C-alpha cells in the first residue's frame, strides 16, 4: 500500500478535464490488491472519512476530485486477469488503462466496442459513468458489454454481481444480500444516458452500479464482452455548406447498405479550433461530418452516390495508414484544443451533454441555433455524436457576468432537452458540476430516491460525496 499525505504529492489527483479547481484531500491511498482496498475502506468507514475513488483523470465533471477526506486511486489494480478468446470475454481489474487493453486484444484478433475516445481512461471509470466511445453509434455504451462486476461496499461486504442473475421483482425491489432496495419511481430514458442511478421496471441489479459514479461502492474488477476484431475501417470527412448536414444524416440512417461506426458533427466554431492543426480546412463558412466505416464490397461507391446528391465543399478520405491517423487526429484534437482554451482563458468548463430521442433531435438542434443567434456575444462550440442525437455544446464565458448569462442559457437548453424526452448527460455523468441539471430531469423526488439508495448501500456515507447530488442531502 502506498500512502501519501503531502499536498504536493496529491496535486495531480485533484484535477481532471473539467478544470474544476476546488479539490482538497488529506491523504491518498494507492492499494496494490483488493485486500488493501478493503483495508482502506475499513479505515475510512471506521473514522467516517469521505473516500473518493480516482481513475484515469479523463472525466469532465469533477467526479474524481474530492472536496474533503481521502482519495483511493485504483491505478495499481491494472491487471488483465483472464482473456477467453473462444467465449470472447475478458476479466480485468478496474485500473486497467483502455489503451493497454485494446493493444492486448489486437494480439488475439478481438475488440472492445465501447472503448472511449480518451484512451488513457481506466475501465473502472468507464463503468462508473457508463461511458460511450467513438463507435457508440454502431455499438452503444459501456453498459451493454459488462457481464459481471466485483464491488466492495463501505461495510466491507464484497458483492459478485453477474448480469442476468438478479432482477427487480414485481414490487420494484432488488435483493442485495439481506437487503431489499426499492427501484426509483423515475424511468431512465431509452437513449444514450449517463445521468444518475439507472432505473427501469424489472431492471438488472448490475445496472444500478454501472453509472453510479463511485457513490455506492468500489468496483475492483469486471468481466466484459468482446467481439471479433473489425476489418480495417476507412475515414471520410465531408465539408458541407451550412444547413445541409441534417438532411444528409437522415439519408444515411435510412440507407441499410451503409453501416458507419461513427457519425460525428463539427460546426464552424469547431473547425476554427482545428484550423491551426489542419490548415487545409476550407475557408468558407461550413460544417463537417466525420464518418468511420468498415471496408466492404462497393461500400465506397455507395457513399459516393449519396455524397454526389449534395453540394459539398470538400471531402477527405483516408488512403493509407498515415492519412488514416491524420484524420483520427482531426477528431481527437478538438476536445484537447477546447480544454486547453478553457485553461488559457482561466474559465471553468460550461458544457451541455444532452441527448434526445431520434424524432426530437431536429427541434433541439434548431433550438441550439436560436440560442446562439440570440446570444452572439457568448463564444460557443457545437460538436459531437450527431448519429446518436447527442451533441456537446461548449460555452466560453470570460467573466462572472457572462457566466451568469451562460448558466441561464444552459438551463433553458436543459429544460428543452428534458421536455423532448432527453437526458441531461448522455455520456459524461453528473459529477459535481451538474446537480441542478439532474434535478431538472428527475425532479426533487427522483433525487431523494437516489439519496435513499445511497444511504442503504453506503450507510457510512463515505463514497464519492458530492457526486450526482450534494453531500448536504445526506445529512
């Protein structure tokens, strides 16, 4: 067990991609095995010391950053315990880095579909937020690939939860050991969602812990489903005149011959952030669509036939490994540049992560455009997973006056998205930055139902305080 108590030794654990700067911790525990995890939990439980679980630091909502107490980093729990090629299953500890996992799978001609864009993320962090990756248009989010988890509660009890073994009964009760947990009355929308505790009629127990953001227990290991390795995908980036992309996307979704891995949108502001790295971006006012597609017979011809129906400004296609990597960098560089810009202007990230059902997306998209027209003084960027009706709407307030204005704009957008049957967080979670948004989605009653579950599973109330809902509600 590595234990650190000096402030300068813990600084790197008090930051993530949110630029949240209120982190504070008295000690850092870095266990090297599950026994040491249990010892850490027991010590904190006995002393009622808040304990925040720390992953790879790629989160965007301050989830791993404590406001008090201790940190438990899972970085040393980094072993791939087993890999079964025949059953296409892997068991791995929660601190395994996704990039390392993917490289190991390559040697076995296997693939983990919900891998996140941030390859330095830990698998445990992905589970805790039900993260989604760049191929989630085709394959969906993390939840669909988790078959078993090992969880340690604040009481020291170890749970082995296997998918398909425990479901909520007709009364809405989940049996957990000798406890019965009542499923919340709200219903998690049937779209890409990472907002609060999962709740559905007849739900599987494992889904309560996936997406719980480190507030219910420490996930030490997981068994995940794999698929055969994909055939070599190619990448296209198509530059459209403004207001053309939605029609094109609709045609793509209606064409059964096309089955892209990803459909990603970049507005003109996004392209501005990328211009210094990719000077060949057209100078005209335009938007772009990034597409990844597995190679296949006549597939390029199918895409060409569709693209020819539109007045596109330019089209880039990967032709070899070098250009393929360059176009991958096009997609990955944007969030990096945005995060760097937030730090440069010394502003905390203010961003929306809303997703809505298919039939509501155009209405939300148009609403976003109207918000921008009505607030031209606020710098914004709109980009992301348009194939899943989920865009990241980022704001760059320069001072407190603008922050208040942006807060109002964000609340208006949240109310709109929720009214359309959407979620306030499609993939990043709630963390410490979006409590109010979650209440707008589920109401005060829904939040208190989450608080009840938290108290029942974590009676000492030590795990992940201020994630999902404020600590004050536990008092």
